[in-house]
C-alpha cells in the first residue's frame, strides 16, 4: 500500500489559524488544510482545547461543516476534543486555562457531540477527576476513542479507565508535573499497559531522545503514534504571539515557550518534521515509519488505512539521501 503522507490526530491549528479561536470559518480550515497538505500532513483531526463553552458551541459546527465540504472531507478524520475535562492541577493542566476547565460530564459531552453533529472522534480526559469514569464508559460506547491526558492518575484509576473503555494516552511524557515520584507515577503505568496506544510529540523539543526510545520499546511499533500538537504558530515566523490569552514566543529553532521560561506552549512542527526527528533518534525501516505515521492513527480511529490512502493525493516521499531514513515533500 502506498501511503500519501502522514496523519496527525492532535493538531490545534496552522498558518496563524487556531481551531479554538472565535470567528473560525470553513475558509480558515480550508487555508490551514491546504497549507498542511503542502507540508506533508495528508489528513488530520482538528483539535479543540479548553475554552469557554461558547467557543465549542460556535466552533464545533464550523468544523462539522468543513468535514462535509467536498474538498476538505478526505483530509479531516474527526474532531479531537482535548479539554475541557482535564485536570485543573498545576503541572498536569499544562497550558489549559484553569478557569475554563470543567468536571467530566456526560450531559456536557453530549451537548458538544450534538454541536459537532457526531464528529467528535477522540476525547482526552483526566481519569482521576470525579465523573470521568462514567464519561469514559459513555463515550467509548459511542465509538469515541477516549485518551488519557493532562492528568496525574494513580495506577488503579488508570486500570479503571481502561476497563471503562479508554484506549489511548495523549502526548505521553507531557501534560504532567515536572517533578514526580520515581516509582509511583502515571508514566510507568501507561507505558506498561498493553491496552493503551500512546501518542508522542517527537518535535525535538517536547521529549528527550531516551524517552522516545523507551516509549517505542514499551509500546512497540503497533501502539506507538506520533502527533505534532502543533498550534497556529506552525508556518509562522519567529516572534512574540498571543496563545490562549497568554504571551508566547516562537524561537528561531521552532520551540514555543511562555516568554523565556522553560515551559512549552505547544509545538510549531509538522508531522514531516516530527517523523524525521523520530527517524534520527531510532533507526527504523521505511515500512515501520509509515506504520507509525499513517497506519496506526488511522486504525485507532477505526478506519481502514487502504481506504483512507485511496482518497488522498501523495504529498510525501521517502528519501535515502540523508541517512538515516528520511522523508521529503513531493509526490511519490
């Protein structure tokens, strides 16, 4: 099977367009999608993050309209809801504004799914928060992929979440406190759980090479996924910007931080850049990289990789010009 490019199941925006910003339009999504395809992301899940409920009420129908658009439909595989049901604890919540974080609620989720016309395909939730386990069970029964993220759950709570239907972990190794107990922390449990696929931000800034290597060995090729977690600063020049009502800096090396602090505010990398960084860290064959960057996310969404590939035009080609294995923009 010839894969046309990469699949990104956690993408917050691109080219100055934030999917969680007020005033989002289908034309905005068209602009972002065309840019992303030109840069190697063949299809993706528009990701909406913690914000006032009014944003979800306005933006979810817009994304649903885009998914019904003839040009955009092949490139949009479903909505990823990353929030508002995350942990409010400092460290675990990351860049999510605490004032808009909500307790997990089946009623609220159902309202969001109605606004999205059934197009929410991934839900990131903190399993230790009251109401999370019933919500996980409810969403999983609807066929939604429930991912554990921005949390600090204990092993027994993670086990209960998996039993309730959780199937994945959102950007493992990020969205958790910098200081953790060496033996009892969410990282080891999620790495060890064979029932959970895990996504990793391999942009060169979010994770050190050793963690990427250990993550791949623990999850194996079958359960290891790459995401960009890119914000609207992907495709924008270095400088100071506003993100989630806070000042952030995009540095010349692509790193995005809150001012000059060590705290990251998302990514500015494309999937092509993330996959090439992964290839530079771990010597993988082309087929293994394609499985990680295309097959695994498509299968997690319950779709057929061959069917998805047939709908998309090639935008990435492998090249051995620079060992180890790398990819470049261009038709195969």
